[in-house]
C-alpha cells in the first residue's frame, strides 16, 4: 500500500425547481478513499422550511445501494467506515428542498495512493 494523506473533499449541486439535486464524488485512478466522516448541508437556514431529505449511496443512487439517510439534509453529518476503490462512487441526493438552494457533500478520512 502506498502513501496516506488526509481526505477532505467536497462537491455541490443546485437544487432544481422541485427541490431535488445530486452530487457524486469518487477517488481518481491513483488512490482509494477511507471515508470516516461525511457532512451534508444546504445554504438555506437550518430551520427554514421545507427541510430537505438527503440520501447517501455507494456506486449509484438506486434501491439497494443506500449508505445512509438524513432527514435534515440542510445540516447533518455522520461517522463512517467505508472504503471506496478506484471506480466506485459516493452520491448525495437531496429531495424536498428549496429550489435554487446549493447542496454540499463533504467527505473526510484518508486517501491512500496505490
């Protein structure tokens, strides 16, 4: 196994007219990720209604690939112990948010170079 570095990466999506949005993050071809913490937020106020749901998925956002679900997708985080290999994906999918809000997925942990 190669060198190890801190994982601190993020991606964002603008929620569409129905308050839905999605963002995907994945390791590049030279590393694998050990995700130990994630955070999902939007730029709406924490108590501003409607509060979006955010579902987290591995590989592709479909039934059977759920990693976690948060009922406060505008400000929530969780701990994890998930390894993503080259080609694997991690998705955040917001629903029921305020159209035009920006949703952000942040991942923390370790990057391991091959």
